[in-house]
């Protein structure tokens, strides 16, 4: 028993001493070797299953926005249901918004977006309960809304998730009305309405800087031997 504890302590010390190296190897995804390691770790983690203790690792791998890594982590799971087996926490909601805030619609991988939206959709299924866990802000609504794509119909998976979230949040405060909730409710309604209204644009209700589109030349690094692509998508074989 003492020997086992000693070995565990040595392993812990070894990892701590090389934390930067381990972290960059698993989460860096800046070259093919790092992506190889991240993909294999994602596959391993996927087989262990999601738990209350390891879900931050799932979130961190989703945040790489690397299509090969995200696909390896998801396996056969639907992306928006990846975190459905654990209750949303302030940490998971904040991380989901952080992922959405960091990326741009032209760059984010569709399943990265879907995974993050799944957390938020679950968290605000009852908007007032969700608000108690994580008090959503107007800026968070803008972060969600910037991913609405008016060129796609409302049944497209990410459009559908966003519209559901906004629909529920437009009812926040129905049973416990406060001024901040009233502002959130109206803004959620306005963003959703702007999607459906052919005479309005999203920039009428969301800061234009969040919606600014231009050709992004960001290369997505793939595993060894794969093709690379741009804009958060795998290259065609």
C-alpha cells in the first residue's frame, strides 16, 4: 500500500514538473504530432465516459476546435448531447460561453459549436433556474446570436439550438420578474425575431463587430498524413 502511494506521489510530481509539456502536447494542436496525441487521448477519454470529475477535460478538448480531436471525443454521440448526463454547473456554462466568445462563426467547427450550445440549452431549459446557476448577461445573448445563420433554415441543427435557447430565455422572469431579467427577455426576443424577419438584419440587434465577416485564412492542423483545411473544417479526402 505504501509502495503504491509512493508511486502515485512520484507520478503526480512528475506530471506537475512537466505540466506545460504535457498540456501543450494534449491540447496544443499546433502541429501534426500534437494533434496525433490529442486525438488518441480524446479517443481514450471518450471510452471512459463522461463524469462529474472528468468533464472539464472533455470541455478543454472541445475548446481546441480541432475537427479531428472533437470527432474523436464525440465518437457516435450527438454533439449537443455530449454533456447531457451531468447537471450544468456555473463552470460548464461559463466555459461554454467562453468557447463561443473566443471563436468566430467563420472559424468554429460545427460540432464544437453544437457541443457548447448543448450545455447552454440544457442549462436554460428552465431559464430562471439556469439564471440562478449562472446569471446570463446581454453580452452572452449576443455571443449566442452571432452564430445564427439566416442563409440556413431554422431546422439546421445549430440554428435550431440557438432559436430554442432564445425562445426559452425570452420567457425568463415570467414567475420572478426583475429589471435585469426583463432586459434579457426583450433582447432574447429581439435577436430571435431578427432571424425570422426578412426586413431586419441581425446587426440591427447585435453589435456589428461580432457579426463582421471576412475571409479567414486560418489553417486547421490535422493528424500525421492528413490534409489540412481552413475555417474549422476537415479537408475533403
